C-alpha cells in the first residue's frame, strides 16, 4: 500500500538522482568537452550545456501533456529515465572509440535532454499529485533539487579528477536507479474521465494566464542557475585559479543552503503566503548574484554564494507552489511541463546569453546583467502578483481577488 509520506520520500530521491547526475558534469565541463572531441572550452561548453536544455524546452510540455492525456505518469518516468541513461552510455561508448565528431556529441546530448526531462518533470508532477499542501510537496521537490545540485557540484569535481568521462557514467547509473524507483510509487494522476483528454488539458492551461507569473519567475531563476553552471564555473576557475574539485566546493556554497532550506521555506510559504517569499527572495537573489562578481577574494565570493543559496531557497518552492495553486488537478502535468519549459529556456538563456556576455563584455557585465534580470522581474510582475488569488498570510489576506 502506498502512502503519501512514503511516496513523497521516494519521489524526492528520484528528483535528487536526476539533478545530481546533471550537475556532476558542470565543474569539469571544460575537461569533459575536450574528451568528447571539442577544441575550445567556452564555446564548446556553451553548446554542450545548451543542447541538453534545448531538448528540455522542446519536450517538457510533451511529456506533461502525454501524462495528462493517458492518466498515467510512472511508466513515462520509467521510459524517460532509461532513455536518458542509454544516451549517456552511448556518449561514453563513442568517446572510447575515438574520432568522435562534436556535432554528434551535441545531437546525443539533445536526445538525452529530451528523454531525461520526462523523468524529471513528471517526478515533480507526481509530487504535485500528493495530498499534504502544495508548499510541503514543492518543498520536498525543492530540497531534492537543492541537495542533488549541492552534492553534485563538489562530488562532480572530484569525479572529473578521476576521469573526465566518469561523471557521465555516474549520471547514467543514477537514471537507471530512477527508472527502478518509478515502479515503486503510486500513480495518483487524475483519471482520464476527470480530465477529458489532451485537448481539454491544453485548453484548461490556455484559460489560466495566471500561470505566466510562476513561469516568468521560473525562467529568471533558472537563467541564474544556467549562468552559474557555465559562467560561474569559468569565472571561479579563471579569477581565482581554482581547479575542478575546488570549483565544485565553491558552487556547493550556494547549493547547500539552497538545498537545506527548501522544505522549511516551502512550508513557510503555506503559512505566510507566496508573495513575500517570491518577491523578497528574488530581490535578494539578484543582489547576491552581483555581489559574487564584486568580491575581491574567493572567501568573500563564497560568502556571497551562501547568501545566494538562502535567497534561492526562499523563492524556489514558493514559485513552484504557485503552479499548483493556479492549475487544477487535471492540468498539473501540462502546467508543470510548461513551468519546466520556461525554466529550461531560462537555463538555456543563462548558458548561451551569459557565455556570450562574458566572452564579449567580460565577467563583470555578465554578472550585472544576470542580477538585474533577477531583481527586475519583481518590478514587472508585482502588480499581477498582488491581484493573484493564491494562499496568503494574514497581513496579505485583504489583497486576494
């Protein structure tokens, strides 16, 4: 018999495993792309990270819509995880043969992203299907995401020291674990009869423009994540002369508080409302991003990374909970798929745009642009947030419509 608490824990482990494998590649991405046949570090790293998230963007909504239309999520998680694992394994096998064209690497990376996003997005959607409070469920997703990234960064750097392809092998193995766990959780997707098919789910999503708010914040938050995955990694290595392992530790200064505070911050948003965590967290997040680049020493930069993690933990679960607040049960797969589409677009923009800015204008301008975007979204979205009918704290109750 499946229980909400038991399945919540298993689903959190699944989300953790996907993110750990993904982030483990980041600290050593220059060495990894070189092992896969690339000749330049910045451009090749940009394309390598961007190819995966192009697959995320194009297929996150497809997986969500398919799960809503069929009324089943677990088998799709299984398929996506196994497909992603096979893609990683193929990359390793081809690299071992030698003479690998980098365009082939990018094609396989795109396929991997298209498949892995099914396991990632639908695992979060299955958390949304549980009872117990949207903030609590998204807090569980957030702590899984944060813990996976917190441990993936430093351990990924150490794995790279063993061999540049080792993080790929670990990511493939973890996706196999996700596939196995997918067979152990209860599928609580609303029945097909309740939802009325794919067309009704998509129509319901189109009828809820308020989803644009969490989508916008998700875009900007993941922009910053993509920015640090590439530009932050290269910045720490170049500005402070760090190796891959030490860079992973510095990145973990952000991801550790981001992980540990996700669940309590999600529960907090259930009690005090979404407005303060989303608005306050976004402003602090943007300021901390700029502070990282202004720090004259690696120690001060590390302190700014900790502040970045705390701010991110405040905003992330509340933003995901907004999706649950606005979407009905029959639309959750498509709604969370859409959230992940915009998040993946943000990550893609953070990698490509951040890399382009850093390459043309320098690291300082790139960090300033990322911080300004994170804080600026608050000014644009605040009036709509104040009008949104979502759970609010006592001091916000009168503003609900």
